């Protein structure tokens, strides 16, 4: 199983340009994916990401989830 984040802009659309900290490869587990977001959310927000959505393969797990405090 692959766990991937989709990065969304303020309009709820996938970000056209991703910040350098945005992981674009799959994570091996949901915990790994969530740990990554927990460690990088501030940099993602500073880079223009407003919210994220988590997918397991093609299945929506949850989101959109705002990255703002």
C-alpha cells in the first residue's frame, strides 16, 4: 500500500507549484505520512500549501485538512 499527500491551495485545488519540502513520493504507512506532515506543516504553509488530503493508493482516507493553526 502507498500513502500519498495531495497538497491543496487556498481554493482547494492541487498546488501548481510545490515547496521544496513537499514529499512527492509515497510513504510506506499512514503513520509515516502523518509524521511527515507533523514535522513539515509550517514549511508547507510558508510555501503556499493551505491544506492536504491523504490517499491510500486511490482511496481517499481523509481531508482536506487545513494546515493552519
